[in-house]
């Protein structure tokens, strides 16, 4: 059994070393929750100064290309939909293999998310996925059955130009808390955050905790819970729900799903807000005139073309239309 284990470990190591996730990402074969960290591998070492981590609220709420356009700052979204704290820790750890960011923005909703069985399983799965690419990308074969995806990521951001207004109470923070809504950070999540903080301290990365504007997800209880947690940790917390008017959020135009997530309009405004806020610290660089960052200008051109093409739709619509056409073709 020892010999079998050694042989298996050797094969796993060889398969992981020979796997090239970046190639499969470029071919749109990796479109799942691993996509953003896979795209990050394409980036030149030590070129990303701002990392944005969290679940779908954070990924849809900040467009790094808009931050580049406005400030020349290099930002990247590295989270995943419905992310758990264990995934967050190993995602940051993986990102820091090649990058040395100055800031880590963490959207706070993930701190409340906890499922005993699922999170306990991740104590085993996440270290293995971090160590062995072959295990992390074990579902890659599905793309050869289902075909490549349609999503186009720009520094971890997916363009969404659907405008589906939130028409509820603008004082939504005063609303009722659902029975299943946590308002205190679970103990296990606190432990994972301590690991994240230790990692960031070692890398000299400043953590900023924030809450994305979202009437569907935030009340004062949750905001106050994050503020209390940030105070206890001695880190900065920025609530954009109580400041959505300062950000410039227009709930009739800036959300794609009635107040759950921001669309491109909102993501542009939040990018401007954080660009202005982070510039106050004085340790970020405007790289727009730096020839070494010409690829960012080139990508901005492609990004703007795609923004025009995506008017009124998101990649969900594109995927659904393609799937319908494929079914009719059969």
C-alpha cells in the first residue's frame, strides 16, 4: 500500500506538472469557479497591485479595466460565486505565488457563509487542489463533451449590461433580517480569516473589508456585524450600502437583477470609488504611460469593443441562446 501510494503521488505530480491550465482557459475550456485564478496565471509577475476577493457580489461589482482607465491602477478579481473561506484563503495564497499586491479588498458577505459539512470537506479538498492542478481541474473533460464556453473575462470581470431596476425601499438597510441570515461571523470563518490575515501580514498586503451595495443581501444587522468584526481585527471596513448615493449608484440603472448584483454601470462607479479611496494612501502607481503595461491598453480596446457588443445582455444570455441553438440543431 505504501508503494501504491508513492506511485499514485508520483503520477499525480507528473500529471499536474504537465497540465497547462492557461492554454485551456484561452480555449474557453475553463469557465467555472477556477477561471479567474487561472486567468491570473497569464499575468506578468508582480504586476497586480490590487486584488478583489469575494463571491459574486464582488466579482460583478468592480471592473478592473475601469480602474485602469480612470487611474492606471492594476486590479484583478480573484474570487468565485458562493465562495467559502477555505477557498478564499487558498485562492489568495495561489495568487501570491506570482503577485505581490499592495491591497486586498475582501467583500464581507462570504464571511457569513458557513455549512458545517461542506466547509469541513474543504479542509481536505482545498489543500489538495492548491498542491495538485490535476485534481483542481479534474472536471476539465466536461468541456470536451459540452463544448467550449462563451464567457470572456477581463482581469476576472464579466461584462453585464442588463438593466433590471431595484424598485424597493431605498432605506433597505432598515429591513427585516431573514431567519437564515447570519449577522455574526462564524467561529470557523474567523479562524480562516486569521490565516488570511497572517498571510497578508507576511506579504505586506493591506486588507480592506467592504460591503458591496446590495438591497437583496444587506441590512443594518449584517453591516454592523461586519463593522464589529473589522473593529475587533483592527482593519478598515467600508460599507457602500449606507454610502451608495456617495458612490453614485442609481438603482434604476445600475443593477442587473433588481438589487442583488451591480451591472457594468454600477461596477464602473464602484471602481472609481475605490480608485479614489486607494489613491489617498499614496503607494499605488499610475502605469498608463509605462511601456511594460502596454498589454493593459491593448486589452482596454478589446474590452470597450465587447462593452458595445454586450449592450442589454450578459454572458448568461449569450450562453442560453447558444444552448438553445445547439438543442434546435440536434
